[in-house]
C-alpha cells in the first residue's frame, strides 16, 4: 500500500482524484514506522487491525474508525486474514474550511471512534465512508464532488459529537461555552490567514477579548496546543507548499513563511517533519518528476 517511502517519510500519490486516495486493503502486509502529510482514516471491515502511534500499541476492531492526523509517526500491522477501508486525504481539503482546522487539531495523536462505545456516531460514519469507497471506484458523474461532500459530512459529525461530549473550556459555564468557541475560532482563522506575518500574543488576545495570560490558557484548552505551537505549525504548512516550487531557495521559503532566520526554520521543520527542508524539497521534486 505504501508506494513512495523515503526513510520514514511516505509521499501519498493521489491517483485519479485531487487530494483523495482510497484503498480496499486485504493483504497480510505490515507497514513500518512512517509519517505522511495526509490525514488517514482506517475502518476495519473484516477482522481487526493492529496500530502503533507514538510508541503506543492498540487494536482497532470491526465497527471502529481510526483517524491519524498528518505528521504522526505510526506503524500498521495486519492479521493473517482481514479487510479494511483506508482513506488518505490532503489535510488542506478540510483545514481550509472555517473552524475545521482547530477541530482537527484535537485529534492528535489520533482519534479512535469505538463502535461499541460511540455506537450511533460509528454507524453514521460507516455509512458515509462506505459511500465514499463506492463512489471512488465508480464512474458516476460528479463522483469527486460527492466524495468531497461526504468527507466534510464525516468531519462535521465527528466535530459536533465531540463538542456535545466534552466541554472544551472546563471551567467555563455551559451558557458561555458556545461564545468562547466562536471567539477562538475567530482567533484560529486570523492565524491561518496571517501566519507569515509578525503575529503577537497581544494581537490574538485582543481579538478574543481576554488578557494575555487568560487568552494563552484558554487557547491551549481549545486547541490542545499553545498559540505559538499553532502559529508555528501553520508556518510550516505554508513552507511545505513553497518547498515543492522548483525555483525558490530554502532561505526564501524560510523568510516567506514567517521565520526570522534560516537556522530556526531548519530546526523547527526537522523537529516537525522528521526531515530537513532540503530533503523534503528533494523528495517531492523526485516524486513530481516521476509522476510527470
């Protein structure tokens, strides 16, 4: 199933459809520790599947649905016999939608929907994901639009269910929860749009209407990361897009992505992506050339 692997970096080849790849996997094959820029969805259809993420090993069973965000080191181990649906999708398809990026960040290091616990949600998602598989391998008109709409539908169900089941701001009264969510969605959207600029915590706190220290605490409750980690991640995502452009240097990428020095950019990029910007640029250049 892994077609392009360089060290521990997998480059997902989206054949036939922009930003989405679907596999009906029934092979007894293990996939070693690796990471990729795609969001991965795994749904066992027959028998279980064994997963390792961040050194944690666990089993997903029929009726369960697992979501692995981009950049997470993971390994997959198959039983002697079984089937599972695996969907790989470009993270940008979802995170560019208002509010979705901050919701998806709550999935780290993974999101497991257990069929015997979140029964109704798992049933809804099973129907949606099965429809995506059917559309993907069909020749139906508008199949791409249908698949994109079903992916959005999938994440909307997950996001709404998560908000119902857990208070994002634990020490805030119930009648204020929605108001706080709206405030921090506004902040996340601002960061997404201005990540390459000199964004300060004072600016962000002012947008949310809180003091600097109150804002920092609430932002981490909302996204599970600090505002600086969130900003840095958005800058790295911007840099990834620039790195696949042939005629731009690593230094230019660093400056255009909001980093003040090349050394800082190199260090942060390697920490997040497990390879240097030069290695990433070279890998993607090879991949693009091979696909041309």
